């Protein structure tokens, strides 16, 4: 009897030891996700967060574990304030012990965060801020970006402009680094791939502008006597001003509008403008791959809507994290940099590749047209997928990996 009891006790101890051993082999890796969840870009930030969490769920089969590393996500709200974003990233690396971070929504905040990553010698994956200087003049070797750059946006927009005719373009840009970088990038992109098109007028407005009439009238005046095709383009984030320009009847001067891509709630206001074309980073119905198929179905099931622009971006950032940890086999910064520089990984948009020179993700973009009889959340038809190989993205940083 005693021998039986001792055998049972030994067996119980052995069984108890199994999960403890497995637990000891799993290391916790903390990742900070910083986004501008308070303010005019709140919708972008919340989409990024949802997409990031869904990406981790899909890519780890719901375990949040990669190569023996259990991912813990810490979410922080920078409120679109550069000083706060900088302080939060310092807190992530120094107080929270995060191995790497992902963020953020606004370009001015992201730019303030770049030197923090360099000082801490920790990776920051920039998503979705787009200012070119993030992977340009202000870049450092700890910065990777899954989000598209202003110049990638510009190349996609330029690819949607007629190729073999004279085109005069007036631009309304948001009066931020995002807006000004975007217009500068568009100029360069047109020169590179559409030399018969050029920007002849520029206007910049604050995000809280209520009266766009003065901006529109100045752009109309600059364009109305120009030969060839006339377009007003927009580099904008937040509530979009295109509808207010439409109210001022640009067709009086044979001027068309080219709004560029945006989130679905903004684009739903454009249903009446069938045939309007532009370039876009993501539209749920364009990519054809397993990740996007799952994201469309699961997001629709959970939110009763298709996945939007920044949902795909958040998912892509998660894909970079998972692929980087798998390839490095570690959360050590130097091992991650070695693994991720030049790395190709799958996303809902298809493959992305972190270019070695500046860690910018090279990726496909899309030329769209607004459908006839467009409906809410069913707006765009695909004119063409623009491969990364057709977008001559310059290397503008002055530093090396």
C-alpha cells in the first residue's frame, strides 16, 4: 500500500513538472503599441490597434507565442502630441522593459520618437505615419517602417495621372510634415514617371479649417486658364475637404478632383463622383491572398464592415514583428536588425520587403476608380495593381545600417 502511494506521488510530481518546464522555456517579450487614439486621427489609431491584434492572432494561431517567445502588447495613447509620444516611448523601453515598439499615427509624433529608439538602441516599427523624413533625413538604423511613405503615396497618385497628355495640378495639403512632405514627394514622383504633368499651385491648410473657399478660389484661379487637363489633388488626413470643393463647382473651369485614398467613412462621401481616379495604399477587395481573405471574413464577422486602410497597416506591422522574431529566434535588438534588414514577409497586401538601406517596406500600391452606382463600403474598382518594381523610390537618408 505504501509502495503504491509513493508511486502515485512520484507520478503526480512528474506530471506537475511538465507544464512548469514548458513554462520555463517560454520567454515573455513586451511590445509597446503607441497610437494617437485621442484627437482627429482617432479612427486611424483604433484601426491600427485592431489590425495589429488581429495580425498577431492570425499569425500565431491565437497563442501570441513566436519561437518560444510569448508576446505581451502594451498599448499607449500619445494624443497626437510629439512631447507625449517621445515620453511614452522612453517609458516603454526603460520602465516597461519593451523589446521593441510599434507606432505611431501622426508624422510629427513619429519624428519626435525616432531619436528615442536610437538612444535606447531598441527597434521602432513605424506604422502608419508617412512623412518621408522618417526613413529619410531623420532615419536611424533602429527604425523600420511597414507603413507607406509619402513618396510611395505620391508614386501611386502619379501612376493614376494620364501618361501622354499635359496635366496641370493644384494641390491642397494639410499644413503638417505629412502634408508638405506629401506635396514635395508628389512633385518628384510626377517628374520621375509623368513628366508632362506638373504641380503649378500649392495651398496648405490647418486640419481644423472650417472655410476652404479662399484656398479653393486661389487654386481655381491658378488652373482655369491652363491648357490640357486640370486637376486639384489632396494630401490630407482626417475629415476630408473634397466635398466642400465640390460645392464650389470646379467643373466651371473644367477642373477635376483627385482625392487619393482614405478610410471608408471618408470615401463613402464620394459616391457621386463616379469615374474619379487615384492611388491608394489598400482597399479590402483588391489583394488576393490568404491573409487578406481571412482578414476580410473575420473583420466583417466581428465588426459588420470590411477591414479598412489602417486595419491592414496594423496587421502588416504585426506580420513584421512575427517574421522578425521567428527569423532572429530572439528579441535581441542586433539579432532583430540583422534578421529584418532585407527581410520579405507576407501581409494582407501581399509581400513587403524591408529595404536594407533605409528599412522602408517596399510594397504594391493600387490605382483605383470610383464605381458607377457606388454604395457605402462598395466604392472602388481596381484599375491596376502597381508593383513595387515600378515605383522608383529614392534612398534619401544619409546614414547606413
